C-alpha cells in the first residue's frame, strides 16, 4: 500500500515511525543524535519530514536497534526460472542461431 503514496508522504510517515521508536527506546533527540553520530538538527529534520541521507537513516536505525528492518528494503524477488529473470530485466528472449543452408560458402 505504501507504493501508492507520493514519496514525501512516505518519508513523513517514516519520520513519524522513527520518532515513535525513539520514544519507545526512551531516548531524547540529543541522545539519539549522539548515538547515531549526527547532529541534533539532522535528527529533528528526519523526524519532522523524513529528510536525510541514506547513511544517516542507517546510523539512526542502528542506534535504535532497528537496522534488521533495512535488510528487506531492496530485497530481490524470488525467481523460479531464468526466463522469469530475463523478463524482469527486460532482456529479449534467447534465440538459436539459424542453420546454414547446405552448400553455403564457409
């Protein structure tokens, strides 16, 4: 369902989740910033709008002991055949070389 929302709304929702998790862990914003190795303003911006670098998101997730959730972020779908993988990659279907006519010049 999240894939139907505009990116700024998804980012804002992630910022809200981050804030809620920080409060569950009983960290203040300054403490989270110190644990994540980033500035207080960066944590505030991340919570308010979901805006921040990917590295900062990873650091904050690690500081909140929530980095396991990042493992499935860009997980590849399970494929059952080479044909499926080629179809997903947009590669044209494999074809055999045509036979030479008998007596054709080599």
